[in-house]
């Protein structure tokens, strides 16, 4: 039965993780834009990750905006629950997903092993992981690479293209052209996560074609960032304060993709300028190590500035005293060392991975510092530290927060409200029929909606879970 195309939000509705956006074409083809994991929300997030709101076997294809786990991390669960169609993405996103989804499965299984040990001891049932490495292998086999800025047909009524947007390596907005039942053409763009202009490494974001409907992220709809080029001086000041004056350690929870490489690149510049003190810098995350290797293979995404730096100074992700750590025993040994150092480790919200161990080992030391460099949901460990908690729970144990807590927005991979507005002004606001806000907290969405109205986008609405909209 023919019907007008429609859009239904199934994730990241007035929250910042778990992106899932269902587009249904006029002939009934079901297209899922992203399939993300809800992160940093405890038991509530786990329940959201286990319930779809649609039948996974009914989905015909998935299109990925980028590789971050809050946009891809439920793909193996989708496959496990019956999805058998293609997953479209570009080559960089495919390369990143190859390692990130396996890492996600491993983290789930290892974390649940610890949780289930406590549950069984008190007589509760064990929790099953959302998926296993076997599910990930099946998922990766369903991925099909498409080229950026090239039209690709899904069915006789729908085609799409991706336009790079500089959020992380491989990221882009998804622009769809859809036929209505009266043979008109409408366009819809899903921005994914919008990157920042003048990114330290990536080129973009690039404008997208005229769109009737826009699904737009709003993570920092109420905040402005400091210019990324201003990060070098305050970072060096903190290093001298903690590592030289106080002889302590700086722990940096950082997302493995882009954020970690930006920090390494900045430290590389300081090292080449002979400003970086003689201290060890550790990148302690197998995923971050692999992500850095993948990024080095995709220089086609780099901006002219870093390409010029590479031509003059060589590898931007390698300098004296930089150590990449993959093995677990080497990671444990870092905590035994007493000399000052910088430890960059995943995850960015400090809710999983090795960084939790490093924080647990140093959070009660007033000579140390924890530097937070990106978004963190309020319930996550990083979010609690940003809030100023004097006591936090890590691995079930309470810790007094005695280390210095610092925050730098310079490294954010998300555009702030001004940068998002500039990005959206590639459109004529009067011709956009409706703009849906996703991927943001309610306060951020409300502020951003007001700013968009002032720009001339008059029909702006925060997307609601499970509510469908006809696209005509």
C-alpha cells in the first residue's frame, strides 16, 4: 500500500545518546539512520537498549552517519534480533566499526562478568550481554561501503548521499531524496553529529543540499566553546602545574576516535616546539591505539593545515616519550609508577575501560588532576566529576575526590550553538518545512530552538520517542 514517506524517532529523543531514526519510503522501505547504544544512564539505559519500539526484522537497511558507539553500538543487537539487510557507511566508518564494535562487545562481557558475580552472590539472576563478539562478526559482514558525496539508490523512490561534516573521521550528514505518492520529490537531511569548523585534523564541515526536512543534533545548543587553537597554552600550563610543580599525574578520559588524536597532535606540537616537559605520555587503550593507526591511513580526510605539518615534521601522532599501551599488564604497571606522567585513556565519559582504574588509583591524590575534555552525561562518572561531587563510586567503592578536576571545551568534537547555526545557514530557513531536534538534553534543545527561530527556522520541534511524522 502506497503512503507518503514518514519519520519516526526511536532514540536520542531529548537525550544525548542512542541515536535511531526510522524513515519509511512511499513504497514501505524501512531505512534506519544510525543504531546507537544508550550510554551513561545505568539501569534505565540498559532497558532502552533492550527494547526497540519496532521489529528489527522489518528494517530493510541501515545508514551510518559515523562510528561512535552512541550511533552504531546497537547494530549487533539489531542483527541478533533479526535484521539481515545491508549497513551502508563510508570506508573510514567501516574501518573504525571493525574495531569499535568488537571492543564494545568485549567491554560488555567483561563488565557483566564483574556485575554478575555480585548479583549471583546475593541470589539475583545473571544479566545477559546485549550481544557477543559472534554477533559483531555477523554485523560487520553486512556492512557495505559507499563513497561520500555520491548518490546511492535504496529503492525506486529513495536515494541518499553523505556529506562530510568533520565530527570524527568518516563522519557525515545523510541527505535523502524521497518520492511522495503523488510523484513529488522531497528531501530530508539528518545532520548526525556536527563537527567544528577549523577542526585541528579534519576538513569540513561542508554544506548540504537544500532540504525540506532536517533532523538536527543539539548537544551544545546552549553553550559556546573556546576556539580550539587556544587549547595549547592552557594545556601546557596545567602540565607544568601538575607534572612539574606538584610531580603528579594528569588523567585524561578521552573518546578513542578524534579526541585522543587531537590531544596527541597538540602534545606533538608542544614537543616539536621544545615546550613539553620531560615526562612520559601514555595512550592507554587498545582501541585508541588502533584508532590512531586507522586515522593515519585516511589522510584524504585531513585538512591542509595538518597535511602541511606532516610535510614539515612527519608523523603528528608520535613524539619522544609518547607510549602506546595495549597489553593489560603494561596498563597495570603505569599505576605502579610514581613519577609524573600524562595518561590518556578511554572511555570519554569514564564509565568503562581502563580509565576507570586510573581514576580510581589517583582520584584521592591532591597532587594529581583529572582533565575532562568532552561531553559527559550527568549520570556518568565524568559527569559527576564535572558537577563537583566530593565523593564518587568506582567499581562499587566510594572514593573521596581530592585530585584537581579541570575541564577544557577546546577539544569538543561537537559544534557549539553558534557553529551549528552557521552550519544550518547553508539552507534558506523559509524553505525548510520542519526542523526536528535530537541528540540533546531538554534545556539545550529549548535554548537552541529559540536561536533557530530567530534565524528564521519557524517550525522547530524536539523529536519525541515513537511519534511519527508524515513527510509531504
